[in-house]
C-alpha cells in the first residue's frame, strides 16, 4: 500500500489556510475536542512568508459570552475599555465600549503552543468535503475539509476598496494614548475617504495605519509609509524604530458577495472566502467567531454537520448585510470622493447604541432610518437610485451635466 492510501486511513480535520478564520477555527475545535487531530495546510513556505496582519473587533460584536470570554481572556489579544474617533467638525468623541485586537504572529504562536499541526508549501489543486488533491496529484483524506484560504483576488467586480498601510512604531517617549483611535479623519482627504487608525500596544509602541476608502486598488507602500511618519511627527512623536509593516487592499462590495458561489459547491468554505465579513468596515473577526459558535452548537464535525452550520451562518449574514451593501453604493456612487468623510462624521455623532449595532451588523429598522436621515452631502434622487441599481460615479455625472449644459 502506497503513502497515498495510508493517508486515506488518517481521520483528522484538515483546514486550508493559515489566516484568521483557519487558525482561530482550529484553536476553537482543539479546545472543544482535545484529542482531535487538526492540521492546517497553507501554500506559504512558512510563517515568515505569511503577510503581517492585525485583526480587530468590538467586544459587543461577539454576542456569545463563551466565545467572548475565550477570545478576550484566553487568546493573546490586546483589549481596551474604550475607543475614540476624531473628525473636523465633530471633534473627538469617546465611546465607552470594549475593543480588542490580535496580531497574526501572536495567533500563530498560540496555535503552535496548542498543538495545531502546520504543513507549509501545500498547494491545493482541488477540494472535496473529505478529501483534497495536492499539487502533483497526491490525495489527502480526512473526516472533514474546511476551506479557509481567504479572499479570491479579482472576484469582486462592483466594489470600492479599503486600502491601508500600517506601521508598528517604537517611540522615544510615551505617546499618551489610553485607547484606540478608530478614525482620525482630521487629515488631508485624498483618494477618497481617508483616516488614520491607531492602536496603542504599550506606553511607547503603537500601530499607525493610513487608510483610504478609494475607487481604485492601487497603493504605494513608500508614499503611505512616509505619510505615517509625517503624521507621527505632527503628533509630536519621535520615532525610534519601525518594528513591523502591514498592508492590504480589501473590497468594499456594492452587492452581496459572490465569493462562496465561485468555490466548488461541494467544499465547506468559511471566512472572507465565503463573504463572511462586514460589508462596510471589512471587519471579519466577529463573523469568524459566529461561525465557530455555530459549528460548536451543531456538535457534528461530519461534512453534513459542518454544511448545516455554514448554511445557518450564510443565512444570518445575508439577512443582516443587505442594508450595508446599500450604504456602500451610497458612499461610493452618490457622494463625491472628497465629501465621503462627512457621511462617517455624521454617523459617529449618533447614539452609542446605534454605532455599536452598526459595527456588529445588527442595526434595527429604526436605526437605519436615523442613519439615512443624517442628511449627508448627497442628492436624494441618487440615494433613491442606489436602492435599485448602481448609479454612475459622481465624476461621470458632473461631466454629463456639464456636457448637457454646454449643448444648450
């Protein structure tokens, strides 16, 4: 009997992808089933080949108390009791609500400590519920195969982009921050809605991200890094070392994500590959946790049990997300790029409860009326048009209007 046949006798959980959804799910399954063999396969050559990432969440996003306690107390997350936002007119507003962040290296280290097995340089050619075929034709079988390989590049055709570069900085003196700043939009608004995102890791270290909600995916690492250093200088912070850099370009979809549709219907797909993330903010942490909670409640790691759990998550995501896809269409197609910040500014002036429910994808119909009634700088007719279809870009409407005017 060859090695391929020996592999087929091994009953374990195979998880494809060493990102947030794959590793966090593996850790949760390890905790619930201590003797269950769990193996993560990734095409990267090793941990050092994976992109640096920071994943964040609001404590109120994690509706399950057992998942919230596990994430905030037993995982290597950094947690704060409050956060702030800053806008030109609103000024600085503080929200007394818990916020947490987790860095990719810390998550991988925890997985290794908990006995999760990693197989690197594993290129998967095809996936079934209980079997994969690797590059070269080798077949691997398992009790169940969970696909968590992340975003399918180029799939989202109708979308804007959230693009960012972040630097972990070590400063000469304390920065003085007591909690995260989720949006500091008191900066030059360029290439769409722009803000700086700050996470204070310690008294003298922090993450500073320059983020844009842009019409285009292009990004210059050098330019963004220089802007971050200029921002730090303007804050009076003297940078001693740049400790780490991360970057990303995330789709901000205008309609329901089709990620899962383009994956084989027989595969069990989780995470952003299946479209499980907040359409506006691109936060995925809470949806990973909801997937984990549903898997644990199902208590059946057979392919049929996992499929039932994912069907429930997909239905819940579909029911909760349609309003946020509409907001994306308004943000990118009803408002001029340089005016987008005003929408977020007016939104963050609403009540704490509405803001919290927004981040957790659980706004009520009453919340939605109040959000839409904030009267952003948008034509009411274009906003109504966004309900039914995708309008032309604001710049195109200006050109069309100018052309019509000159023809008279």
